[in-house]
C-alpha cells in the first residue's frame, strides 16, 4: 500500500524538477559512493555528521583521559578514586566489546 501522501510528494518533486531545482547539484552525473550498510546509510551519515561514535570508542576515550589524569595526580585519595573509575570503565569497555 502506498503512502497516503505519495501523489503530493511526486507532484512536488516533478514541480521542483521542472523549475530546475535539481540542476547543477554537487556530484551530478557521478556515481553514488559505495555504501557498506545500505539499510542504515542515512542513520550512519547523520550520526557521523553529528560526531557520534560507537560506545566502545567513547569508553576508550574516557579511559585514556582518566589515565592521563592519573599520571598528573599525586594526591593519594584522588589517585584511588581515579583507579576505581578506571576499573569500572575497563569493565564496561570489556562488556561492550564482548557484546559485539
């Protein structure tokens, strides 16, 4: 079954095409780029354009930041807290990796 607005959509596209709205677009006449995951291509592009990263990457970045902070900290209590936080992040990262 077609979408109830399909006729309106097609009419608007035809009107825009007749008015030249699609002329001189970047990449016109060139083949589309290869797509590894065509079912999620739009979603993946939106995520990429907005700087989203996989959970494992985000956790790894947080862990690196905590390691750097640990190197620069000499206070025992702060170091203990950082080590606990790192341990939790490492566990979360391992769970994330195993789920893939």
